[in-house]
C-alpha cells in the first residue's frame, strides 16, 4: 500500500511526467521506502510486506507510463493505445516486472516484459514482436495490422527513451539501428609464421610481425611437435615474440616455427558478407580511419557506420537518426535485413 498522505507520492501522481522522469522519481521514492523498511527490525525480515510495497510502486510506475502514452503522438487517441494494458508482477522483494499486453476479441496478446523496471539495470524482453525472419522471409503477415505495427513502433521508442533496451539483437526488429551491437566471429584459420634454426641449446627467440590480437599460437619442430610450453610469449607493438631459455640439445639443427593465429578487424566474415551483399545492391562500402571502421553510403546523405571491436568480439552499428528502427531501415534498404539475418548470433559461420 502507498501512503497517499506522502507529498512526494502525491506529486508523482498529480504531475504529468515523461516515462524517463516517471522512472526516475518512482525509483528514488521506492528505494527510500525499501531502505526504511529494511532498516526497521519489525519489517526487515517481513518479505511479504516488502514484496507488496515494491509491487505497489511498480504499479504506480505502470500507471504513470499509461498516463504518458495518452499524450504521445502515434499513441494518443489510437485504437492500439485503448487496447494496451499492463500487469505488474513481484516475484520477490528485490525484483518486479511489468508485462505489456494488447487486448483483442480472442486473447490478451503478450507483447513484451520490462524486467526490474525500478532498477538501473532494467531491460526489455520480447514475447510476440516482429522478428528478422518475418521481415526478410516470404511471410506477409507479421501478426499485426499496420496501425498496430505503428503503435508498437512508437511504444518501443518510448521505452527506449525511458532507458530500457532489449539485450539481444535478434529479439525484434523494433530496436533502433543506432547503437545495435552483436557478437561476431573472427577467421583465424590463416596463421602468421616465422622460423628460426636452433644453433645451440639454451636461449632462442622467434618473432613475427602482425596486426591484431593473437588468439592462439604454437611453436613446432620439423616433426610437428609443439614446444610452446618451453617459453613465454609477449607482444610489443605489432611484434609478437616467443622466447625460451631452455631449448634442449635434441632440437639443435632443427627449425622451430612460431605459428600465431590472429584475430583482427581484417578477418571478420560478417564484414565480408556485408561487402558482398552491399555490392550486389549497388551500395558503396568504404573503409574509415582506424582498423575495423566502415561506412555504407546510403542515399539521402546518410551513412550507416559499422565498427568491429576486436577486444570485445563485437560489431556495432551507428546511424544518424537515432530513432530509426531495423524494420524501417529494412523497408527502405532490404539488403540491411538480409545481412543481419545472415550474420546474427546463432549463425555458426559468423558467431
């Protein structure tokens, strides 16, 4: 239960708040109440009370969201908004969710869930939202009519404006293109190598010049035996060196070969696939300054930028219009969805 004599609660109820402001104010107030309860010996171990207290604040936040949607262009006065409703759930005293539904004559269709809405780590999980296979395949039916799709698009924009994001890129095509990030795979099958003749027992070092990060390496004799554990490896600039102080006499007269498998922005299959698909659609893909930075020159003077982060094994996208969603860019440039569908997570060739 909420104390309606509390001035901050009354202010939250009476003020017209944007989703981000409502999230901030309700979260701060809920945290203050939780701190007071957990500091009181009477209530600290009473999980039932704390669960219901957090649930009450989550319901207040859901009500404020619904209130704000009634003023948003694309939602206010629409049939979609009149059928949109939310259910707050509190599985524990630390966690709540808000589940979004769209009512129809036949069902309450679950759209998505906001997990931990009153925490800084809150995020969205899709349930029944349009996906890449739907917009890139032969399906004409996305499960929603045009008015509903427009409403969903605006609704997700509002959730992003409040600071909630989807955590996986293949959950839905209603995510913004700008900032989209997913894991990628590097082709490390071609090793960089250098050999040195062992002239005497004891010390030996072998170096290779490379660009990128060494994912694995081996030190092989002429019979294919690996002596990697005899020494240690180091990286100095673009020079990768293996050195040992304990070369045995049995290797004298043999060549030892240092083979290094390199993970670099130059050997990313997802980028090769993008180049092929873009070229086949007459889209110019150019390299920008710095390793792993590219741009696709699209009409209307808007570049889609793509960056590879070798350390994080990710590909990130940026687009001038931060609100443009995957489904919208794909409608204008179908090659984009074709590429994402080819290289997204769960595709072994690319991830």
